[in-house]
């Protein structure tokens, strides 16, 4: 499942450089995660780095983009051949 950033985002930007998939960018109101690029850091880290560095725990699972572990690994392989 891809992650998304809630309205609790402080727009501090600490999450953006931590994403191994370059899925995070500044949106109109706060930072956003591109679900087509988010792999929950599967294949890179044990936990999503955006959430682990966020001082407000704004990133969380996006129920609109449910994916299995296998699908996340396949997405990682497509993004990082």
C-alpha cells in the first residue's frame, strides 16, 4: 500500500530527501507522495523512511492504494532496474 501525507504535515521537508524512490514532492498545501512511485521503502528499509523521520507522523498508509508485498517489490524493480 502506498503512503500518503495527511494534512498534519508541517511542510518541514525532512521526508523528501529520505525517499529512495523520489516519490515525495511539495504540493499546494503540503508535501505529497506519488503513489505510483511509493513502495513503502520495501526492498530498501524495514520501515517507510518518510514516517520514521517525520516529526508529526503525517505520512501513513493510503487505503486507496492497497498493494501486496510482491506488488511493492515489483514496483521497486520497475523504478530501479
